[in-house]
C-alpha cells in the first residue's frame, strides 16, 4: 500500500521511522521544503518505548512538491487538527482511485472531514501512543500505545482491516466498529482532565484538591457526556468507564486519577511554547455539537474562551482560572 504521511512531527515522525525501518512503502510530506531537505540529509531516528529504530534514506518533499501524478493508496494525515482541516481538501488530488485518507487527530476532525470529503474517502483514527519530537528527524516514543482506526459511520470494513495490516509493521494497530464512541471517550477526558489542567497550570491531582477544581471537572465532564449521548454516540469503554456511577463518584474519580492524575497536560506545553492549541476541536467541538443539539455547554464554552485568551497572552495558566471559569459559566 503506497503510503504518504503528511506531517512529520512527533506522531507522524515516529510512525514513519518505524514503518520505513520495517520496509513499509512510505513517502513523507512536510509543510516546508527546508524541513524536507533537513530530513533527507539527517534521516529519521526514534528511541524510547518500543526500542530504537532509524530510517537512513527517506523519500520526503514539501507537500506542494507532490504532483498530481503521485498517487497514494493511503494518506496518513498526522498534522495538528487545525492544519488537518486546512490541508485535507487539497490532498484528494494525491489519492489513488479508492484511496483512503486516515485522520489521527483527537476530537472531531475525522467526523468533520468525513462530512466534507465523503465517508468513502475518510477513515478515522485515534492514537494512544504518546510521542515527542526532540528535533526534526529525532523522535521519542513515550509509551506502548496503539493506533485505533475505524469507519466514522461505524462497523468493520475491509479497507480498515487492510490499512491496519499495512501499518502494523510500524505500530500496533487495532480496528474498532465504534470509532465515534472511542473518539468521544478520549474527548471526555481531553475536555476535562487535560484542558482544565492546562488552564489551571496543574495536574489533575493538583486541581482536584480544590473545591473549585472538583466542580469545574464535574460540570465539564457531565456536559461533554450529555453531548455525546445526545448525538447518539454511546462512548466506548476504554481504560475507565466513560459513564460515572450515580451517587458517590469517589472510586470512579480515583480510577481516573490513577491513570491520568499526574500527567502534565500536553496543552500546557502548547501554552508554554506559545503554540496554537487544539481547543476548538476538544472543548470547542463539544460546545459546537452541544449547541446544535440544544444541550447546555456553558462550562465547555467558558473553557474554550479562556484557552483562547491564554493563547493570545491576555491571561496566564494559573489555579485562579478555576474560579474564573465558575464565574464565567454561571
Ligand atoms: N504526539 C502525541 O503523542 C499524540 C498522541 C495522540 C494524539 N496526537 C494527535 O496527533 C496529531 C499530531 O500531533 P503531533 O504531536 O505529532 O503534532 P506535531 O509534533 O506538531 O506535528 C505536526 C506536524 O505537521 C506538520 N504540518 C502542519 N501542516 C502541514 C501541512 N500542511 N503539510 C505538511 N505538514 C504539515 C507540522 O510542521 P510545522 O512544524 O512546519 O508546522 C508538524 O511537523 C494532533 O492532532 C495530536 O492531538 C498526538
């Protein structure tokens, strides 16, 4: 399966290195020609969980250097969410007949692109493999996660099985019949655990020590869960049951804390580096879908607005943001 990976950052670079190392026919597309030149010279290296691997000779060019005649059976879109929405429409020209565009962003990207480009083109994916980019061409795999893929409309298809087979030498691949449910499960945690931690400049364990943190967490999670259920998508059970028990939630919260309580939120790193976050595809997506469906999303809307204010340098991530959110959401 001729495969083009678009976006050679933390995740794209890690998958590409392991795939090329295992002789998967992979080409790479960067945003800029200079980055492509650097990668052609340096090759790719990955270290960390899963062991070291390298790809000395890589076929890489800037995305606009790929001509209409370059056709791929599979394009893996490994950019951030906002870049994915921008780049995807022009990638159709590089797909072979019956080719597949696989989106691996968190949140609503695969759903949005499936609506825009057609369900027959777009396959959705979700990575629980964590990776970082040390510098262009050098990546570190942080855990032994996998890539879960599936049809946005649900069910198991031959093409999802074929794509999983093709990428299996690069990483552990799983196919789900309920991709949207899996996406919502991850989204529920991203909306609450990750985003709140980023705004408060704390881990989840840190902000759950305060009454304000517990209230913001509970309201954010419950709103996002109500949106998922109203959209007809029962979240799939991943590590923790996505539906909290009625009554005492103490044990359920302890389970979430045990898995995610001490992780530095990735969005906080985006704030620290002055990078655009994926907030519009996380709490912003829950807000947008909730409003369409008439579900109350005041806390997710307040979180989205607050994240934008931090991106613009108007306020800083700080525990005081928790009280701000309670005031804003009413
Ligand atoms: N990293 C993880 O552990 C992880 C885990 C789960 C999910 N994810 C999701 O996976 C996605 C990618 O994350 P990441 O951490 O790999 O991001 P990243 O390190 O920022 O990499 C994204 C790459 O895409 C490139 N890019 C942007 N627009 C492009 C275009 N039009 N054509 C070609 N390349 C383009 C960027 O190049 P420039 O630097 O030139 O902009 C960058 O190298 C995100 O949605 C993220 O939420 C990541």
